[in-house]
C-alpha cells in the first residue's frame, strides 16, 4: 500500500477502498484509461475559497465542470474563488493534482456534485499524483459527510474537462 496521509485517513475511517497506483496522468481521460474506469467515475477535488480562511472541497466527476452560479447559490455566497497553488497547498497539505479531502491538514467541508451518487465505484485522489482510492460512491459520501447538490454541468467535447474559472460563470 502507498502511504500518504490520505491512504492512512481512509484506512482509519474503515473504508473499504482499493489503492490504485498508475503513472502520473496528464488529463482526466488519461487517468480514467490508466485506472480502467469510465471518465465519469474519476472525481477531481477542487478547493474553493468561500472567504478569508474559509474553504470547501468540491468533488467534480470527470466530464463535468463547476457551474459557478449554482455553486455560489448553494453556498449562499456572492463571491467565491479558487486559491492559487501555494495557498491550496497551505490549506490542504497537498499539491495541486493530488488534493483530496482525506488526510487534509484541515477538514474543510465537502460538497459532492449530485451526479456522484449512483455511479458505483469511483476513484478519488489519494494524496499523491497517480495514486487513487477506488471506493463505492455511498461509502465515500458517508465517510466524508458530504453535502450533495447539483453544482456542475457537463463539459462540451471541445472544452477542457477541468474546472471553468469563476469568471466563466
């Protein structure tokens, strides 16, 4: 087993998760292919700043991007933003591309897009690039005490499968 704060936290939570290690992918599509799963089952963890020193983890399935208007409405905030790479590492303990709620330096609230429930086995980052946890959707949402809401839209095939910026909202 790969030892990261995330894999330790998942084990301590009693999660029935499989650690899957691949080469470091360059995209969500490549990550899915390397893991042998559908792109929609690869969850990206996006750190969103709600205010000074106040963040939330947003779980976004592959093939979807945050709808900033929906997210602002759900969070009850007029302004939200993405931290830069240094701030994201400072508030999570993880480098971009390896961020996960599991084992983060601060247990920020987790908001999971409503499309995650019902996916079955999903992959979520395990604290290092190319390392993922495969876990059942319901087990994941329960372990993270995730709030579930419709906060994403499908990504068009020509668009970047990543996260649209708040200015795109």
